[in-house]
C-alpha cells in the first residue's frame, strides 16, 4: 500500500504562465547581465591590449630617441656619419672613368690610388717621354673638365722612360 | 510550518455535511441532508462575508469521490486503454458515466486505484472558489489524505478504513500494491459502519490484520484531536481508532 496523490484540482494556467513569465524575466535579466559583463570584460581587455601596445610604442620611441640622441652627440658617430656621407657622395666612378679614358699612346698607368675621405686621387704612370707625360695630364683634364688634375711629380727613370705622378684633389662634395 | 503563503483554508464537502477550517480553527460546520444542500450551504457561507483566505483546499467525502480497484488486465497495453476500461466500469459501480477519473499508479504491471469524482461536484469545485474570489489549490478525497497519514504511522497497517460523513472507504494492501479499494456509501449509522469494517477485516487473508481507522466527525461535541494528529487537514474533526 502506498499514499495516493489523487488531486482533481485543475492546474492553473495562470500559475503556469506566471511561472513561465517569471522564468523568462529571470533568464532575460541573467542574459542581459551576462552580456553586460561580457562587454565590460571585453572593454577592459581591449584597454589592456591598447595600453600594452601604447607602452610598447612609447618604449620603442624612447629607445629610438635615446639612440638618436646618443648618435648625434657621440663625436665618433658624427665622424663616421660624415665619412659615410663622403663615401656615398665621392664620384669614384667618374674618377675611374676619367682615368680609363685618358689613354695616350706611350703612357702606362702603373698605380691608381683613390682616397675618398680626403678627396684625393693619385695616378702613377710611366711614359716614353715627358711630352707623352704631359699629354696624359691634358687627357685627364679634358674629361671631365672640372677635375683639376695636377702633375705632382715627374722624373726620368732611364733614357726613354719617364715616371710621374698626377694627382687630383676634389673638394666640395 | 512557516510558509511565505498564507495558510490555506480547508473546505470539506460531502453528501451529508460540510466544514470549513483554517488550521485548527473551525470556521463553519453544517450537516445538510444531500449533496445539493451541501453545495448550497457552502455557497451561502461564502456569500455571508468575505472568505477568510485566498487559497482553498477542498476535501471530498467518500460518497463524492469513490475509489475502486482496477486489476491488471490482459490485453491492456497502455494507460489510455486502462482508463477506458476503468470508465467502462463506472455504470456498473453506480457512478455517473461522465465522472472525472484518476488512476494511480500509472504503471500497468500492478493493480491500480481508480477514483471517480462526481461531475456535479467537479463543476461546483471549479466554479465556486472562483466566484468567491479564491483559488482552488487542491481537490482531493479526504480519505486519500487520511491514508497517507495512516501509512506514516510506526505500525504500518494492512488496511485503512476512513469514515466520513457519508461513507466508509476501505483500502487494503497485498504486498506492495493495493488488494482492495472500495467505498461503502451512503453509510452513516455507527452500527452499520462498525459491521462493515468488521466484515472487511474478516475478509482479509492475514489472521490478525492491522487496520487503521480514521473518523471524521462533524458534530460540535466531537473531541478536538488537533493536538494528537497534527498535520492532517480538518484535524479538529479527526480521530483514530485502531
């Protein structure tokens, strides 16, 4: 034998609807609160990410600025920068082309020395005669005309051989 | 027990009497002579002043809400089929064919107790609380509540006899399930009630069956048994005689 739950009372639809409505409201409030919490959390996270990025950028900028200042203040760096600038602007190809084009029969180039830092170029040669040596100087001066080659040294080595040195000092680059 | 809800009002309705209680307070008692008169009495009572509560529990007598046993039947394969079988037996039991039915338990592997609710009473219970501005929270036979209290006692009874204003309801066990469920109604004479219970006891298989008898008294001189049987609705009218 067991207890009997017999109950003929009609289940109130009003009560069921109330419970459903209450459950819906509670669910909606919970969902709304959850959504707001999620948004808040996302915003906080976004702010954290932005702050970290800004901090990183600031750090990089600061480091870059420091490096720039150090480089600007350091005499060695200043010197190196100037040298680099000189090297980059020295017309080496033009000098070499001038030397190659100054071809004179009876003259032989024995050494070429170019110092970009000082803007000095030097060509050592041997020629069959002094006249040929001067022809070589003229040829060098002909192209390009703004290169002021100067015969710096010339000497007779033997009866038919002259040795000399022609130099060029470039300024203003 | 403390509750956020106000205490419900217990309304008893039978074919020979009505009662209204709130907890152990008896608000109204009357013993009209018919079911129609009982319903009219309750309507009259509700019309005279505001009802004392919004939640009403209506308890029905065995004469208005009769049980009977629905045995396990071959060929019945669903709860709906069993309900059809139970409804088919209404006329044979002298009950209205359009009575409301309740069958418990819902499983098909054991005998079930079918309960029929008188249609006029069902219509009254649906409409009357609403007309009175109250809400019907339960509509149960009082004998079912007494059965529950009887089964909670230390000495588990083999049978429970519930005597109310118009009937004796007899429920007996055979192992786990019910072996008998019937209401003898109308039955109001004390001698006839005692004979009926004695006859039912003799018909039981056990040599000395334990029978828990619960009696509902609607006369004002009935002893207040509330202190003895706390928790049973209409406790002011109930007493146990085992």
